[in-house]
C-alpha cells in the first residue's frame, strides 16, 4: 500500500489525524490477514503447517486488537458505541442501534466528540445497561 490511505492532502492534515489514518489502515490490513489465514486453514491438510498458520493467525488477532484499542482510546464516541455492541448479549444490530442512540447525534470534531460546558461528552453510561 502506498499513501492512498489519505483522502485529503497529507501535508494539510494534523499529525494526530495522519497517525489515526495509519492505524485505520493497519486495522484493515490485520483483518485481511486474519481472513487469509482462515481460508488457508480451511484447506490445509498438513497438521504441522496448520499449527504454524494458527499461531500466525493468533498474532494477527493480537495486532488487530491492539490497533482497535489505540483507535478507541482516541475516539470516545467510537468507544461508547463499541462498548454497547462488543461483548454484549442479544441481537448485534439492535445493540448497535441502541448504542448509537445513546451517544446521540452530536457532531464529533477531528479530535473527538465535542464536550459541553461541563466537560461531559453527553453520552451517558453504557455499562450495566439492560439489553
């Protein structure tokens, strides 16, 4: 991949936005690698080769998760929505709709969501909510 992860001129983007774009690209690459290993594992008959591929896929799971956590830590709105979906029981789509509704329709800026005068993100708590 070249530098096609940018949709705006890179020299006009703030450093943190370029870092964010790099991690988004990395997240995509890790997801692709996980999928490639899944396909290879589905057809590989040799147990030793499978063991190596399983180990490699585990590394991709780790890298994907680290990329995702980095991005979520820097984007509170994304984290709030993700917390309403990931590791939650029930219907995934319904959880997503509920989480999105709880966050509201605020317009997050390039550096994250806009805070009100009190410093609150205005998203409430997604922890312990009944689903």
